[in-house]
């Protein structure tokens, strides 16, 4: 049963297309990861599904409700943990949850608050002002607030950004528990490869507003085929190298040229004959970063450094309709 259905969903800010005709579905109890660099369209996609941003075109249904025609019913069906903290610093953890419960008309509010506080291990910290919370505690409070009204779907926008490794792992365990019980479906945006691989049943790789690949982490890695070979070369034969379609990346590192070769098991001998003198060879199995490289032509860290996409979208928001 699909709890989210998206077809050719598009968002334009003036002449800038932030999300470009994406289509996907999410099953009950599934964790879907939107993997890509900042500005790729991940947050804009979540914002449209949460009725925070009006789509330019396309169809989106959340828990069976159209985001255009039934926004209030969509909002009652979802919980949203934002990338930036949105809890009130001047209130305690419990007071933040109580205020949220009142806004949503939660029945049995005190009992529900006790339940979510226990889930995120904040029972002993519930009466402390949020301004005195650590980053991990605050993130867990945000998750508790998103779950308080028992949503069918949970949207998590970069939920572990800036957290220490142990807190990240603890949050992953909370999220997996929610999904495994089958009561909550999750869409999580991230640019952390380990997070996507650990949490997600399926991953949609988003690049410049488009979904360029979508499947389970293991199947995505299998699709690019073979092993990954990284060759460090002095005085390479660039003309010959550029003719090899399975060479996915060419990069200068000082006096050396480094090639990244995908699906190389059948072609290694041919490569060694054509590229020049090889100083160093590294052989390994594909990773999700290799998948991202395969489909986008660059790794996700390089894409992070490009910048500008999110900023341009924000600059157009005031003029969008």
C-alpha cells in the first residue's frame, strides 16, 4: 500500500527549477532516502509534500490526500523534523511538547508526551529549559515532537546534521524501530552515505532537481557492476583515456593523474595497456559514493562544494507564485 504517491512533481522559482518532474512512491512502513548534495532539491521536495511550499505542477498525494486540495488533512497525517531546530529555547522539553499537542488537538496529551519522551530517552531531561540542551538532546526532542500526534508519515530533513557519532547511531535506531513496527513510513533527506545505507530500504539519488536513480542500496551498487579501480598515473595518455567509456573520472593530484574506473574487472588489462605508466592501483567494491559518481559524474563531496543552488532558490522565493 502506497502512503505517498508523486508524479512529475515540479517546483520552479521564477526561471530556476528546484525540483524537475520527479516521480516516486513510498510504501507503508518503508524508509525512503533522498540522497544528494545541498541544493539538489531534497528539502524542496519535502516542503511540497508537507504543504509548506506550493508545487508548480505535478501530482502529490500523502496518506491518500492531495497536497493541493486537502492540505490540512495532509498536515494531520505527517510529522516533520526540520534541518534547523525549531523548538522554543525559553520552554522546557515537556512544555514544547505540550504546546505542540495543543496545536494538533492531541487526545490524552500527557500520556502521549510521557510515551514519546521515553522513546527518545529524555524523561530525565523533560523539565530542563531547551536552551540548556545539547545538540543531540535537542534533535531527539524534535523527533519526539514530530511523533507526538502519531503521524502516518515522518519527514526527516538532515536529521543528524552536526551530531556526534554515538548520537547519530542512537537516532538511527529510533527511526528503524518506528519503521520496523510498520506504523510509520519515513522519508529522510541526507548527504551522508553511511546514513543512507544504514537506514534506507530504498534510495533516490537527486541531482539538480531530478531523480537520476532509485533502488535499494545493494541493488544500486550492483547496477554499476564490477569493482572500482583507482589508478595513479604519471604522464598519462589523455587522448586514449578519454576514449574509454568505463573511465568515470579523471582528476589531477599534483604531478599525477588519478582515474576512477567502474565495472573494471573485464577491462583492467586493456586499461593498463592504454593509460601510461601506472604508479599505484587500488581495488575495492563499489560504495554509494561510487554510485553517485556513476550517475552524476562527480562525488557527493565535490557536489557539496559547488554551492549556489539553495541560495538561488531562496532568492527567488519571494517572487514565486
